C-alpha cells in the first residue's frame, strides 16, 4: 500500500517524506539510500515521480548520485549547485528548458569529443545501446534512457560541473523528455527511429573526436524539438 496520499504533487510529497528521514537520521551522511525501485514500491509511486523527487533532493544538495553505485546522502560540508527551473507542465516551459539545454550541451558535446577517453566512450556507447535497444511503448523508459545518454556525454567532458548541472535539472529535463515522447502521436515509430538516429550521429562524432560535427548533430537533435514546440505555441495563439 502506498504511504503517499493521492493528493497534490506526488513528487513534492515524496520529497517531504524523504527529507523527514534525512533530518531524523534514518539515512545518515555518506550512507547509500534504498534503490529507486525499492522506494517506488514502498511509496507506491511511478519511476517518473521518484526520479523527479530524487532530482529535487539532488538540486538541494541533500543526496548525490554515484555512477553505478546508487544515490548517497551527502556529507554535511558538501556544496551543491542551487538551481530551480520550475515544473515542466506546458509547451512554453518545455521550450524554455530546451533552450537552456541547447546552450549548455553545445559546449558539453564539443568538450566530450575533444576529451573523450576509452572509458567515457564506452559509457556513452552503453547508454546509446540501451536507448537503441528499447522495443517498447514505455515512454518513461525512453525518457530515462535518453537522459542517461546526455548525462554520459556530460561526464565525458571531464568537467564535473556539466554532469552536476544536468543532475540539478534532472526533474525538468525528464519532464520535457516525457512530453516529447508523449507528443509523438500516430507517427510514433518513425519519431522514435529518428531520435535513435540522432543519438547515433552524436555518438559517431564524439567517437571520431570531431567537435564541430558533434555540435552540429546535437544542434539538429534539440533544434527539431524546439521548432516543434514553437510551432505548437504559434498555432495556439
């Protein structure tokens, strides 16, 4: 049975419950928290809700994600990035977060192409393989895999501020990605195929160390969504 009442913003309610546990010492500094799957089961919420709640705690500096290890309670002297973009619940807010991503990730992808290591390339390739291998109508899985690919690129920059910023924006970016996949409509198969092709082009350019090609591939990928959102806004006027 869910311990979260079905009212209000579910993610915020989860944040409040988890914050209580952090405050009362249920989860101690440096300690690994239960997995997202365990927390979803306990709280009776979806992966999307839990991902948004954990992203909020990350942006507040209460927890930190360690690749391949899980989510850990931060030490008390850690200094988080404080950033709150707001909930993505309409086309305009989705467009705004995508404009921010384009500015940040154009530099991120260029640095990834210039500084990639064999380990970083393997990390990006694994994220791509997961996304490319999805044969499902589970938009949450698609959004999660899409975000993981861009996070792998951010880590490949070897500048810790890029992945930290994306982590701080995880909730907003995930919401925008869910909106994007939901709006694929009747042409869903071709839409998803294009998304996978875009990511393949980005991976190829990074692998070759071609900074300009990587930026061009990323620009094409994100600009298509920007154009679609702008068209939707114009039609609504």
